[in-house]
C-alpha cells in the first residue's frame, strides 16, 4: 500500500470514530474559553464519577485552542481517571473508547502516525471485546459520554444529550449518575416548556432523587421546580442550605441553584447573606466569589424602586473586579461591573470605559449581540440616549445568529415601532422587514 493510500485509510478510520473530534462540537473560541472555566469549577475530586469525561473534554478544547501539549496532558489524565474508576483486575472496558479515539486524532494532528495507529488499534480491540448490541447502536458508555459532553453546549445539543442519556439508561439502567445527569440535562434543555414536558421532568426527577438521595444539586433543582409550581419550600431551602455549606465547593454542590431559589422565594438580601456565609467558610474559592457577585447583580442591576446603599455598591464593585480577574474570558461579568458602576456615585465614566473596551474587541457574533444588547439598555436607562440605544439594538438584530440577545433586541425594536414615539421608527420598520425576508 502506498503512503497516500495508507494515510487515506487512516483518515477514514479516524472519521468513523466516536469521539469529541467527530461529534460536531461548536469550535467557537469564546465558548470554548468559557467552558474551560466552567470545567475547572466542577473540580477534580478523585471521587467525581465524571472526572475522565472532564479531562477528555478539556483535552479536546485545548487542542481547539491550539494548545496541543496541554491537550495531550489532559487526554492522558483522562486515560488514568478512567482506569482508576474500574476494578484493576478487569480489562480496560468500553469507557476508554472515546478517550482512545481522541488520542488517535490528536497524535494524527501531531504528525505521529505510529501512535495514532496504535490508538486506532486499541479502539478496535475494545469494540471487539465489548461489542454494541447492533451495528447501528453505540455502547451505552459511549452514549453517556456523548450526552454528558453535548450538555455543555447549546439548547439543541442539550435536547440531543437527553436522548442519548435515555438510550444509555435503557441498555444499562443501574448507573446512578446517568439518571442524575439525564434529569439535570432535561431541566436545562426544557427550562421554559409546556405542562406536558414539565410532567415528564417531574417524574424523572422523583426517580432520580430516589436513586441518588445524597445529591444536593439534584435536591436544589427539585426545590426550584416545585417552587415554580407554587409549593411552599422556604423551610426546605434553609435546611438544604445548611447541608450545602458543609459540603466541598463545586459548581455541582447546589449552591448556585439554591441562591436562585432564595432570590425567588425568600429575598435577594437573604441570597446575598447565604453567599457571603459560604464565602466566609471558603475564602479562596473563586466559584463562590462568582456566586456572591451574581447575588449583588440581582440586588443592584435588577432591583428597581428600592434604595441601594453605597456600601452595598462598593462591595459589589470590589467583588466583581476580583471575579473579572478570576474569569478573564467572561464578557458578562465585565458588563455587570459596568452596570454597577453606572449605579454608583460618579461611576458613568468607568462604566463607559468598560463598554468601549468590549465594543472594540474582535468577538464572535453571539458575543457581539450580547454586548450590543446590554449597551443599548445601558444607553437607554443610564444615559437616556434613546436614539443611540435603538442603533445598538439594531446592530444586535442585524447579526444573523440566533440567540436570546438578538430576539430580545428585536422584541424591543418592535415595541418601539408599535408605540411610534421615535424618529427612528421608519429605520426600525425597514430593518424588521429586511429581517423577515431573510428568515422566510
């Protein structure tokens, strides 16, 4: 076989693999950078059943960010994590199929054909030793990892993830963490859905809680769902908070969900108090600092017709400045800092400087939409520059990328046009007509 034929055969085998390199994962750089921060917040506790999956995804992301040495390091950590999660007396098992596929792809991109072919051979061996039920069906552990990975991306991917988890559970119903993650994915995918879907989620939630009664994140999600239906859950929320505060810090500890419950069912001030208490117990935990910053955002940016003390604003500014340095890739935290500055005494200059810095950056389309949308609202509410505000809502709407921020800007523009109180109504009408043509 010639070298060209050999390479062509190898490429065909690589493309047939089930791994992150073949799963049509969004390569949007800002999304990937943000995801790195989120994965770090999950933690790397040895007891984490998803540790191998975390390292696998980290490896793929670092490859996409052109950090190939870091990518290899994470994929090797994933291999070790998967091996340690199994009885060492047993063979390696199908949990390594995705990891070996990732390594085959990475070595191929590193121009190490020998190592790439070795991992391709390892995948073949595992699939022969652990065959799937049929040619068109994947092994349940592959479905589970694919589902867990896709959960981290957009709503459409979350819906697909829920389906993959269901397939994995049907074939292997005794894996508790699959049931738990399936429910978490359902809640995120169908956050604002109809009663029929809510009923399915409620049933799945009940079953998952029975199987995983010590999972506090699941318990917090359950409280949030029940509160939305009008149940009185205040006492349970306070009791759960005591348990959460005693557990190790993680983005899956339940604290962030519980803070939302406090905000909606108790008060924003009680949410702030809980976040500050958690932070006092774990002063160096950046995730808790972000949670506390979120609570101050609720208090200052989204609270209207209620006086805000300057010391509260000062604490919020101090916290957001620190969180901005801890999460350098989050534009939303910088936007929030700008909006808090706008509420402080003589803070408009600093707020404008932050917005201008963000506006001048080369950003992905969805990030531009977010910044244009928030800046438009800032111009409207803080500076009363109504025409400039409209211009930035139009900028957000013009970007052909579906997102919450684009839809929100379009909704605001339609409301302005309907009220017919702006000299820019004709411009708005022209833009909306153009957008309707583009989407038809």
